[in-house]
C-alpha cells in the first residue's frame, strides 16, 4: 500500500530472567527502526512484575525513547500509589497506562481503588497534569462487564476522571472498533482511541489468548489457523496477511495511531510495518 505516516507505539512485557532482559534489549533495538512514539511495559497480576516493569521502562528511557509504565491499582492503598507516583516522577516517567488489573489468587479485596477510574482520579488529584494517562478500551466488551452499556459507562468514567487517550484490547473485526469510537464520541468521550494490534505468530497462542481475554477470532480465521496444523511458516504468512489488511482498514478509516503488542519479538511487527509502508 502507499506509505502512510501514522504514529506507532510498542508494548513489551517485563522479562523474568537475565537472558530475557538481554533478549528484550536486542529486540527493542531491532524495533526502534520503526521510530515508535513510545513503548509501554506491562504489569503482572496485582503488580507482581512491577520491579521488572520499572527496570524495563528505565532502560527504554535511557535508550532515548519515551516509555509508559502500566500501573494497576488492585490491592493498592493511597499511600502505596503516592509512593509509586513519586518514584515514576523521579525516574522521568511521564506516561502511564492506568488499569484496574486482575485480582491475583490469594487476594481477598480490591484495596482502596476498586476501578481504574478511581486510580485515574487520584493520580490527577495528586499530580495534576504531570502524567499522560492511557487507559484500556474494549471494542468487543470487557469479558467481566455486565453488558455493553455497563462497559461503555466504565470507559466513560475513565475519560471523565482524566484519561488523555486509550488503547484497545486486540481485535480482528474493524467494525467493532469503528462502532466503539462512534458510540463513545456520541457520549462525549473525545480522546483518541488507538487500536491495539496483535501479530499472529502461532495459532495455539493467539487462540488461547483470545479465549482468555474475551477477544473474538472470527470463525474463518480460527478455522484457517487450525487447518495449518504445525506449519509455522503458513501460519505466519496468513497472519501477516490478516493483520496487515486489518491495519490498512483501520488507518483508512481514521485510526489516530497503531499500538503493536510485540510479545517481546520483532519479526512479526517489522513485517506488518513493512507491508504497511511504515519502514524500509
């Protein structure tokens, strides 16, 4: 397709071993050719990986790229959030992805923040406009939402609390994204809604991830993936076609940016962006 300059951001998860740290550092260097607007780093359940997240964010900033730390509030207290915000400020972190987070096993309560909107409101109260706050959006509905209406209201609450922009759960149905954007705008949410893009690297992984997160894999895609069996090259080639076509549709329809869930790998994200004309 004709090259289209659109902002990109990349997501990583924190490595758990020294080998993983070294591998991710190499992957980041390979992906910086895409000139990402920023890179985000995820948290585990209950903030279980927060030391690794903080270290990865610091490394990205030291490499001259803007970085966003995921920040969950499950099990947190006002005091612990204030401590973490002070740490972020001292490290020069200006972007946060504010999330409720999943309740890890063994936790008996939500803590002092039940919803992401509570966390966002508290961050704004404590730090004003210091942080650019990203929030999650669910074009196909959050898996734990009671209804589409309740899910939209939860999103609107995050926007009203002070979110700057949102990043969606991954999806393969562009119509779901465009409908979500239209509906949220009609209800007064005028922040950017950036599509989250998941490369298809292997069929078992993407199907398992979709089933656990509530994202829909259209039947024709699921059946094609299953038909390839263990033919990794065919899975990757088909996945590249599907995801690139999705991105083309999103960009043509006015998506403000693309957010790539890299899974700490570079090849698939680079191939998608090359297909889109976003790098040489």
